[in-house]
C-alpha cells in the first residue's frame, strides 16, 4: 500500500448536535473545517435522507414571479432551506446512536461532501457511550460502504489527552444532553467507573433550567438557548450572591438601566456603544417597553411572540409599530447624549453585578413563519428589514465572540455548503434579570462534581488518584456557558477537597511504609504466571502497547510530564497556601488539591477558537502519528485486508 | 479494492475464533462483564438498583447514585450472597452486558446490512433488517460464559442456564465456578482459593481445574462485615463519628480534628430514602477502608498486642462534611473480627460471629474435607482474591496464621500485586478460559439445551 499523505486523511467526530469533520491535515492543526448539524431530513422517498429541509413552495394565484416564464412551469417548486430545522431527524441522542439509517446517511453525506480520494484513510472519534458492538457496526459500514484502505477508532477522551499532550487526566466532557467523565491513565481509558452519559448534565439542562425560570415571562426554549450562549448568561461560583439580593452590594440595586427599560419610556436608551464591555450594555426596547399599542401588548410582563402575531394576521400592524419604534430610536440616538452618560457608569459594572441585561435574539421562528407565508422576495426583504433590530449593530457579534467563542449560528456550516442564503436572521433585543445567573441552579454542577468523585474513586490504584484530581480537563460545548468551568472547580473545592488534618500537620512524618495503602499485599510471592500464562491472547485493554509506545515516542509533547496547572486551580478556595506540599503526603484520601490541565499552546488557531472541541485536535495529532508517521507499523489502524481477514470484530485491536 | 466480503458467508458454529464469548461474573457488590480474551472487564456495574415508588427499576451507576426522592436502593441478593430476586438479577446482569458491550436490542434494528446488491447508494435493505430484528435477543450473537459461587447448588445453576437460553437468547452457555476461574487468573489449575468479596468469603480447593465440592467453605465475614464493624466503631466511639455521605453536604469548611463539622447541609424537599443513604455511606466506608483501615499482621490476635499497636502512628480521615480525626488502634479493630471472632464488635442487631467462620478456620475445614495427600499441594498454592483482600496487611496476616496453624507443609500464598487483577480475578480467569481453543467443546449449545433441558448443566459444568 502506498504511504498515506497528510492531505488524504479524513477525520470524523460525530456529536449529538454537531458533527465535525475534515479532509487533510494542515501543517498547523486548525479547528475542524467542516461543521455539520447532526441531523438529516427524511426525503419524500421512504428510507432516503436529505441534508437540508426541502420546502414546497406553492405559488399563490395572485402573485407574480419576477422572472418571467416561470408561470409555464409546474405550480410546485422546491427550495432548499439551509437554516430551517423543521422536521429534522437527529440520529444521536446523548451520544448514543438511536437511528442507524439516519446516522449512516449523515456519515455518507459528510463523506461525499468532503469528496476524498480513493486513498483516504478514516479516523473516527468514538463517543464514550458507544458499545463494542457499535464500533463493529461502524467498522463494517465504513469498509463496506466507502471501501477505504484503512480505518481507525479513537475514543474521544483519549483524543482529548492527545490534544492536551498529557497521558493521564480526568476528562469531563459536557455535551448537549449529558456529561461523560473519564479517567485516562497513560493514554488508556479506565472503563470501570467511567461516567457515561450522566443524564441532564449537559448544556440542554441549563437551557431547560432557564426556561423553567423564564417561562412566566413568555420566553421560549429557543430564546433561552440563545440567552445561555450570550455573554450575559453567567454561572456564578457557589456562595456568590445574585446582584440585587441581600448579599450583594446595595449600590447595584439602583440600576439606571433597569429603570430605563422597564416601561418608563417607549424608546429606551438608544444604541449600544460599540466596543462596550462585553456587549453587556443594556438596550431598549426590552420587555415591558411595548406600551401604548392596544392589540400588541397583551403581555407587558413578557416577551412578545411576534411570530404568532404575524400568523394571526396582525402583520401590517406590527410592521408599522416596528417602523415607528425604529424612527423613535433613531431620533433619541441623536439627542441621546444624556442617556449615554447615564450608561457610562453602568458599563463599568461587570455583568455579574448587574441586575438586568439584554441580548440579541435571532428569531428563527419568525423567519420561518415569514417564509411559510409565501411572500414575494421583495415583501420578504422588507418585512425582515423592519423586524430586525440587530441591523447596524454589527459590533455586537464580534464583540461577544472574542469573549466567548459562542454564536447561535455555526458560521462554518454556511461555508461548507454554499447555499444561497438570501434571508438573513431577524434579530430582536431581549432583556433578562437575575435568572440569567441561574442556569446551573438545577443541580448540574453538584451532579458532575459527584460524577468526577465517583470516576476517580473507581480507579483501583489508589496512588494514582491525586494525579487525576490534579489533571482535570473540562471541555465540551455544554461547558462554554460563561463561568461554568470556574463554578464547577469551585463546587469541587467546597465539597470534595480534603484539608490537611490539624492533628497531623505538625507530626507529619509518618513511617513511609504507611504512606501507600494501595493494598497490594506486600511481601506476597509473585504468581508463577501472569494472566496470559495460560494462553490468553494478549489483546490490549483498548490500546495496543506497541502503538502507545510509537505514538508517545514520535511526539515529544506526548511524553509523560508532570501535570501542569493554570492560574485557576482553586477558585473560591484558598490556593495551596495553606498546604505546604509535604505536610500530609501520607494522606490516603484524595483530593487534597484539584487543578485543571493547562491548555495546549502549539496551535494558534485552536488557541483562538478555544478548546471545547479539543478531541478533534487530539484526533488530528493521533491521525498524523497513526497514518503518516507510523504508517501501520504498530498496527494503529485496520487496513482493508485486515478487515477482510478479521471482520468487524477485529476493530477492538486497532482502536485506542 | 473490491474484495468479496468474507463476512457475508455464514459464521462457523460457535467454533469460529472470531466470535469472542461474553464473560459475565456477577458479584454481590458489582457485576463484571466483557469479552473473552480481554485483560479487564469493560463493564463493571453496581449490583444494586433503584426502585421508584411507581415500581420502575433503575439500573447502573448513574441511576443508583442520584439522590431522587422516594427511590429505594435494593439488591437482588440476600445478605449472604444468594440471589433471591431472579427477575431483577437477570435484568441487572443483562444491563451490564447491553449497556457497554452489545447495546440494547432496539439498537440493532434497521441496521446497516451491507450493500447486498452492490449498488452502493446506501439504501438499507429493509427486509433483511426486519428479519434480523425478529431474531435478535440482546445477547443472541455470542456464547456466554458465566461464573457462579462455588457453593451454588442444583436449582440455582439450572436457573442460570435457563435465563441465558430463554431470555437472553445465548447460542451457547457455560457455567464456571468463581474459585476455579480465580485460580486460572493466577495461572494455576491446582490451588486453594480464598475469595474475600463483599458479602461472603469463600474457600475453594481446586485440583487439576476441578473444584472439590465437599471442600468448599463459605462465611459471611467479608467486606460488608468490615463495613459494619466500622459503623459500630463510629457509633460506639466516645464522641460518635458522623457518617454523613456526600450528597447531604452542600459545602464544607475546614475544622480542627475532632471538632464538630461546620458544613452547610443540602436541603431536600423530600430527603432521599434510608436505603439510599445507607448505600451512599458505603462509598465513604470504602474510602475509609482504602485509606485508613489496616490489618494487624499477627500471627497472634490483636488483643495480645494492643498496647504495642497503640504506639503505631494513626491515620487521619475527613468525612464529607469536613469532620476529621486521626484514627489509632481503631483502624486495626475493624478487620480483626475476620480472624478472631472474640474481637468482633457486636451489638443487639449485629451478633458476634463464630470462630469457625473466621478465615483460617475455613481453610482448616476445607482441608479436612479433602484427601490427606493433596493437602500439602493445596497449601503450597494458596491464592487470595476479592476486593476485600485489598485491605492493607490482610494477606500477611493470612499467611502468618496459616503458617502457625499448619507448621508441617510449606505454605505459599499468591496474590496479584495488581489491584485490578485481584478485584476481577474470576472475570479474568473466565476471559482466559473462554478464549482457549480447547474450550470450545465445553459449551452447552442451544440444541443440547433443547434436547436435554436444564439438567445438562450439572453434567457439563462440574
Ligand atoms: N482497596 C480496598 N480495600 C479494602 N476493601 C476494598 C477495597 N476495594 C474494595 N473493597 C471492598 O471489597 C468488597 C467488594 O469486593 P468484590 O470482590 O468486588 O465483591 P463481590 O464479588 O461480592 O462483588 C466491598 O466490600 C468493598 O468495600
């Protein structure tokens, strides 16, 4: 077999919500070039799938098509809608593959879109919850369907360790509907005690929690989802009071912005000051500013459901109202100097001390409604322009994304599939109170912290537990919510960290033979034969030892190294000041300290994008080693002829 | 590259090396499951389950540790390690396999069945998929090697075979004794295996790969007994030790040794059940066993040397609520009852054990039940396994006491230095056995089961 080249390698990392993929390894690794929402649409022919929603576009009798000649054609037209997700089927739930035909269709779509060569090996990043049989099934599918020359599987937790360049770590991957917690020791996943798909511990749980809290204010799930991703939603460490509550400083209670946007004036304080701190500057009109219009403001207390107003036939009315509002706003912007002055003070307050803040909501439902109304292109554009409150506030999105690389729309999707996106989003501005600090108040942090404790406590080798506590990697898009990681670390700190005992602090030198209660039964004779003495086939526990040796030898940065830590090792608690390193070395209990692994710095693009999808970076590293450097010497991948000899079950020998 | 796919050809009947058997090793505390030929079980799940007031049963690690209101934590076993609720036990064992190894049976529906007609458009062959679905039972595609405690008898064994064949659809089955498998894991076919688990300690004499039934001894002095001793020590301490599990604590604050905790406790609308609390307390006790408890090395009882042991350094332990203390001689007392019945701590609910239940007496009874001429060989091949054998110093004590009790023959004791091998010894033995080429003739096939019924298990799996 001809050797593989960088540009031939394909990596696919399926996730419940987003699937990442890439063809070719760049010289310096970059975040996945291809991002695909993990869903397909049933095609009109049963059993077939489409990557986009296909919308039937009926022509209304009274409406002309601008391009002549169309009238002669069939009355029904179809158009692909790259934004809509109505009727989509998501083949994975909490990482599990729940709809195989749809999942296979998704993989096929990605494969075709990447358009690889015949000589393309594939590395698939496996979800922790996939079973051994799932691995076999996927192996069979890939070989039978794509007939590629080589295939390998890498567990997402192992891949994460490759990305961070640490052989041993506790990987906490917070996803959409679940969290996975894995202890990895010397690049080997510790299966026992691995927390797989801890339910209600992903980003969705936080969205749902916000929805619970904001339901009364007429927030929809989609609004809560976008709120969660915005920079005004923040998770405060345990014990930090909410602004405006008894524990918070009193000056915040008199919040000028809060007064300004609670309905006192219909126009609110104008526009956002470009470059304002984190884009937190409150903007009007928010909820409660919709005064003075009999039909439209039935819900002074909540958010206006524009979409349903539009469908109920009040379209003209709301458009007129919006026009009016915009005009007023423009006017106030000119003479808004005093309002801006009032805000100047406000800007300096960090988000966490403000009782209220606003964010830009992209109203997809409204857009869908408009599209469903079969408006002419011209009318459509007009309605959109009128309803969009975000236009001219371009500073918004970039400002946010530098702080938090989150955005409601996955930008690269559009680049990967250049489908004429003639309709942009409609943005609306929404104000939220302290509910925005309570996304994690449903207990998600405690559950994850307890999961970490269980995972590490299940590691039989007691001596390695402190190393695992000192090498936490928290990642996954669910953990992107502002303050999440810090709050999780603080939760662990307040609940699990063992303080040095006052009784032993000054008599610390215990006999050294007591310092390792590993229970290895010292002084017992060695067994004559190891577990494979009776002919056990030396299959690895997941990693082929040769492969491990090869991969670490080739990559200096993967060599075992002492755990590094970054600055936020013990938020909310005393750093190691009170814990002289050797004071209680004989303490058998863990953790005595918790730390996060320092993020890797080798790849500038990744550094910029953030490491929430670091498993993909690790997969790139692994792919480079397996397919290019090692070229199969260490049996790091399954070739087509291996597959023909061993069948799908052989894959367990090649996965890591 | 268009090589014809070998795997469209029918698979050889259970003999094919490419079909790795499933190995299932159920214990009182955990169920171990995985594929034969692998080093460690991929799946280790709790044997306890959650029972909701609706009657719904929840399985697995994530479920049983979730502090839900009104969820009882139950075990399908009696406290001395005998399955009493077969229906639930079956479900838990099945779960250990489907959750990590084979997937739920629903998962297999509508699978990719290959491009039968080679058109390559990825269409799923619906008919074939449906045919597969009808056949599919959760474990229908691999033979199953299951372990059972050496003292299990007639009906219990037949029940296992029945479950495997009828409920799981296993194409072939074998039932092996845990003692024999543990000996295999140490590369021995003749051994005296002492397995100290959670609910029971079992001593099994094995010669040439066969357990000598009459010599098998069983006692309730094992891990749960030690946990219970700890509870009593905590309660009877001059200032009682607060055993507060993690879920009850909101946040803790460091306090001086022996001083009451200054923690903030979590408020529950409906606090979790007592059985849940008990189960979570066990987590703390296991941590205590791992990091504080130690075995007096003997050979004489601790009682004789207590004054001496009092001078040994203590070890600190911090409870989840921050309360902490240094434990001195108490940390030796929790294990002493395994060796010296008189030293066991007792109260009204936990009566003192009998001396004949202690480990060395079990060995003596076992040896007395077998031929005189094999005793020396067995004593030269003592194997210690099980989670509770990890208690620090335990093996040394066993060795010292055996040497004192049997001064004639040479006593040799083997225990793996590797914690994992010690904890999962019987599973590992099953993994080795199940992947041996010569083992294939041992399977009870579906056909044989249909022909002979459950009684075949006693003939085949001796
Ligand atoms: N490191 C350790 N030190 C002491 N006891 C331990 C240790 N690890 C586990 N145990 C105890 O071992 C018991 C479980 O042993 P195991 O052999 O798995 O039992 P079973 O086979 O009955 O499920 C439990 O009582 C647990 O508390």
